[in-house]
């Protein structure tokens, strides 16, 4: 006779614990889900985008070199494929240099660079994706992003970074990469990476990325970011001077022909 009562009490207890757990965040997103959301927020906002950027390469002694470029990006459906195009306006020795990426999360990306001084379009080998992007502290891979599935992720904890609530995620590459471990501080609200630490083969801190300024508009956008090499003292600061989303870029806009002759509407 008591069994139905016991069953009801047990169900009520389980339901109560479940609701409490949900309200206290026990059922929060996994580390993999957090990193996937971060990738989408940082690299996939809108259907496409166009930005005018200033890149400052700053030496340990304070010496500075400046690059000015236009970046275009278009998402390819829902599978994570993308296309990137970059055109350099300044300085004079790299003016008209262009860089293009066709991004494929399921395989190696295709990358090309056009060097106007020799009128040559050259494919960038897969192993060169970890090389410095035009002398900066960002790699080619940093520019177009790294697929979340390439790493194993662990939720280390939750804390405050400045006035923002963040998830702290440790990521370890599943295969050999330019880093052996990355620690990321991911904003709980907009999912953007506010800080990242990259560790080298000796498990020593090598580079630190910071999101220095974020604009909360149609899509939350990091409008100033820094990558600092802690071993050399060199750093690269990137400022987004203007950005527009959902402007109607076409797949045909991202071609080798465009690398030599980009439309004036893109680069003015």
C-alpha cells in the first residue's frame, strides 16, 4: 500500500533536484559547445562581412610598422565552410598584395597569396598555416580561425575577467599544431573570446591574445584586438575602423581573378 506513495515522493525528489541543478548551472553547455558558440560568434557573424582594418606591428623597443587592409568574408551554407579575401592598401611595398582562404572544417583549408611585385599567385602549403601573417604575431590560421573540432576541450572553471562573466576552457590539439595547449576566456553573454593564452612545445606561455574593445551592435564585434609574443616582446594590434554585415557578397567574388583585380567598390 505504501509503494505508490514512495514512488511519488521519489519522483518529486528527483524532479526537485533536477530543477535545482538546472537553475544552478549543473546542466550548462559542455566545453565543446562553448567553443563552437565562440567560433560562430567570432568568425561567423552575419552571412558575410566587409571590414577596413589597421594592423600595427610593434617591436619590443616601441618601433612600429603599419598595415592597412580590407577584409571580406562570406559564409558558405551551414557546414562551416567560408571564404576570406584580404587586400592591402598600405604600406607601399605590399600595396595590392591580396590573400584568399577557402575554409573547409572537414579538411585542410586552401590558401593563396598574390604578390604584385612579381605578378604571382602562389598557393600556401598546409604546413605554412602556422607561419606569421605578413610579419605579424598572428598566424595564417589565426586570421581565418581554427575549427573547434580540431581540439579536445575541457571546462576549467568560471570566473570574472574585468566586469565580464567568463568560461575558462583548456584546449589541446588532437593532432600536432603550433601550440600544445590553449587557455581561453569566453564571454558568457556574447560568446566572444576575451583572452587566449597559447603554450609552446616546452609548455611555456608563448603568445597572448586579448579583445581590447568590443562593440555591441547588430553582431557583437571585437573592434580592437592584440596578439602579444611574450618571449620576444613583439605585439600586433588590430583595429577595425569600419565593418558592415550582410552586404550580399557572392561566391564568385572569391576567385583567383579577383586577387589580381578586386572591384573598386571593395577597396575604396
